[in-house]
C-alpha cells in the first residue's frame, strides 16, 4: 500500500493485517457528550452545605468533575455518590487563607461560592467569611483565569443595613464584582428543602409547648426551593445566564406567621402563634448572645440573635428592578408541593398519620 493511500484515505479502511497495524484494529470512536464534559472542572466552596450539595449534584449530572471545597472533608463524603467514581471529590479548604483557596481552585473552569454564616463571632465571622472570603475567592479566580464564577448572596444585601449579616453580604458582592465583573450573583429569599433550617426549625419548636413565639410575624418572605436555586447556579456555571444580579423567590409571598401556619397544617399540630414585638425580640437576642459570650462559646446561640432581629425588620422578597427566575427560564416550585415530603416526621404519628386518619374516616362511615 502506498503512502498516498494512508494520507488520502481513512485509517478505518486499512485491513487489520496491514504492515502498519499488525494487530486487529477498529474505528476510533468519538467521545460521548458526557466524556467531553468530564474534562470540565468546577470548584464549589461550601459544596457540602445545604445549597452547595444540590449544586454539586446538578453539576455531576451535567458530567462535570466537581471539587467540593470544605473545612471538614471527612464529613462531606456523602457527596461522592453524586457522580461516578472519582467524579465528585471533597477537599479541605480554608477560605481565610490565600494559599488554601489557590490550591483547591487550580485547574478549575468555573467556581461557585456557597459559603455563608450566621455567626458574628470567632474566626469564621460575618466579615471573614461573607466579605473577605468572598472577595478572596473572586480575586484568586481572576488571577488563575477561571472562566466563570457564581456567588450565592441573599435578598436584603445592603451595605447600609443595620444588620451585619446583610451588610457583609453586600460587601461580599462588591468584592466579587471588583475582581470578576462578569460574575453571576444569586440573591435567594429564605430557602426551603429537606435539610433547611427554616421549616424544620419551627416544626421542632412546635413540639415544645402549646404556644409558638415569633419575632417579625408580619415580615414578608418569598420562600424558594433549594433545587431551583441550584438550577440557577448551574446555569451560571454553564454560561446559560448573563452576568449580573438575580433575585430568586418562589411563586408566593407570605408573612412569617402565614408560613408557620402552613407548616403547622402540614404536621397536623394545633398551636397558638404569638407574635412578639421587636423590642422584646431584641432583649431575647441580647440575652442569648450574652450567654454565648459568658460561656466562651460552649453555648452556641442558635435560637435568636440581635442581628437576626434586625434582619427580620425587613421583607425578604424579590425586587422589580432585578433579574429573576423568568430571565433564567426557570419556573419555581411552590412550597406546598415540597414541604409535606420532609415535614411528616414532626406529625404525632409520623409516617402513619395518614393511615390513622383514613381509619378514623372508615369508622365514621
């Protein structure tokens, strides 16, 4: 066979006993879409947290390799089955350290920052995590030539806010945009889902007595399903979302009192819902904050802080001036379609509540 036949023809047409290929050969197969995507790498900071785990799962389903950057990788092993062997890997990272952030970001095509905190004290406080940490991630992403960055913030982010949580969220956004102007910033309202700290928290409180005390019962929220937020983040990673700020809220706006009443109806418990004035809530927050300070952190104030009371004075609903789910082509899920699937353990009879109710109806007939 002449040299021209090799150069001008197809390698697949060569016989298997060719002197060039003394072993049996077959046509070279093109890589599948999944295999081509597997060459892409996304690093998700806080990827084992409430929101981060859903983003990690979605990106694994899209065929990306996922690096889950967390403080305690040994507690994040549950993310590994989200993909094939070796596709999703938890890795240690301290977002307060440049070298640590740089090492986990090496080779990344995209970055997602889900890290946030409700703690104002300690090393991982509001400013260290939500302001300096977010800015550090964006700065190093720009230095390393990362293609895209998605930053999870919150509705209510305001540099002039009296709440340190909201203030540092805004400072974090500014820091991200200063280093990475093409970033996609997502501001969700209160997020619900099986692992949430919202409905689960109030459901637990309903077990403690006949009265459920609230602060900010008339404050309005627009609850958003965690997987809808993850879907929006995935679009940002994939380049399907234009740069800018997106405020994410569910299809319904309700007051805190109304949301608690919906929760009580789902778990089939009757409770008197009592709304405390903000000044009383502030005193309660001061007391619990003082207990945490006096015990040097042995008691962690996960009940109510002064800063949370400040935040509760402001509605958490989508603004008409910002982009949202409609701009991303996402139809948000209503909370009534989701919360019964994970709040049933708080019913007195748990999973058997519906069976007992059906039995009662049969006896009546």
